[in-house]
């Protein structure tokens, strides 16, 4: 499945969303965090958290905290790339 196909999955298709997201994170780390894959992190994480929210209720604070963690990870990856 391509990243665009992932983004276009119905939010109710949580199994495919979860599987793709976990595979994406695994590949991101195993390939030493390539820049082009880092660009997808926010979109992939947003789709994942929205799918969880559709499956079971997650309050806004938890969603915001998760998205904040994604932003922090992206910042750290930028620093990592510079080294």
C-alpha cells in the first residue's frame, strides 16, 4: 500500500491503518530515518490517532499530547540529521 492509499483509507478501517502505521514506524527506524520518510510522520500519525478516536473515545488532551510528541520527534530527527 502506498502512503497516499493509506491516507485515503476510510477511518473505520482501523486494522489496516494500525498495520500500516506500525510498519511505517518500523521501516522509518530501520532505514535510519530518511528525510523523505520523516516528512510523512505527521500525516501518518494523524491518521492513526483519528482511527483510534473513531474506534474508542480519546479525549482532546491525549490527542494533542500525541501530536505534540510527533512534533518533538520530528525536531529531534532534524537535529540527528545535522550530526
